């Protein structure tokens, strides 16, 4: 696919599901699936940048994922660390801007430091903005936004009647980022799983049976072409 035109989405969100399922089908541990999933994220991110997508937001680790086994969580954190460190070393070549969305306070000091360094080094890049949701929960995001606004009311900085959608959006992790035009979920799961509940209000949804490690550039092309056929009404007739 060539450069995307105006009829295509500018912001695509992806729930990268099926890493464990893919690994189990091959009699391999979950960590193997997550590693292959991370490699595929690199592949799809580079392709999205190549075709001119403006924003790509992926669900990498939810607030609920801490319930998984200690071994699996440690493997995921090691993968995140390796990816961010690699990203720091390749920023000049990729021209991709990295943003981490989620509650970073729950992550290790080393990982937070690397993430902040990667975001700082890439903040002026002009290609794709890759948003990676780590320790992210949509309800938690909205709750935190409400707490920030409530504190301003408490301090007398704003009145309750001044609270509007724009103010709420400006206190979300995604402040300054347009809402996704298209949500893709892999592995044939048909739910949003606490992912971007505020931002996905008018997004188009696309589901595919492919597990995330086997989702390829041609699959993204098919999703983009399907989006092109949709008639987005935003609540209108």
C-alpha cells in the first residue's frame, strides 16, 4: 500500500490479542508468544510509519494482567525493557515518536527511566506516533482524570459547571492525541477489555481471527480498506 489518503484512518488502535494462544498451538511457553508478539509490533509499527499513518496505539499490558503468573509478568517486563532500550538506540533512523500511556508508577525504576528517556529523545520526531499502553486500564484512566479535576474544584481553581468534555480529555493519558478512527482486535475476540473506553466512542471496529504474532502488513491493509468502506455518522443520520 502507498501513502494513506484522507479516506483512510489517521489513528489506528490495536488490541494485540492471541500471543499465548499462538504459543500454545506450538507447544511453547507464553513468553515465546509474547516475544514473537513484540517482534510483530516492531514490524507493524515500521510499516504503519512507512504508509503515513499518524497514530498507532496498542494495548500491551493492562492493569488486570498483573494477575498472571509471576514468570509471565517478568517475561513481559523484560520484553518491554529490551524494546524500549532498542527504541532509544534507533530513534534517528525510524523518525517515530514514542509515547507510553498508563500508570507508570507501577513499573520498575529502570523501566520508567528508559521509557522517559525514549519519550524525551523522540518527542520531536515527525513520523508515526506510537502509543504503547502499559499498566493501562480505561476505567482507572477516567478515575484519575476525575480526581485531578476534583482537586482543582477543591482548590477553587474551577467551578463544577465548568467541567466539560474538553477538560476531561485534557486530563486523560491521551491528552493532545486524536481519538482512534479504527480499532483492530486480533484472535477473534469481540470485546474492548477496558481499552480506551472514552476514546473509542465513535471508532469503527474491525475483528480478525488471526493471532497477533501472525498479523501481517497485508492484514493491516485489509483492515484499512474495510474502514474506507464504512460510513461514519458520529451519531447523525
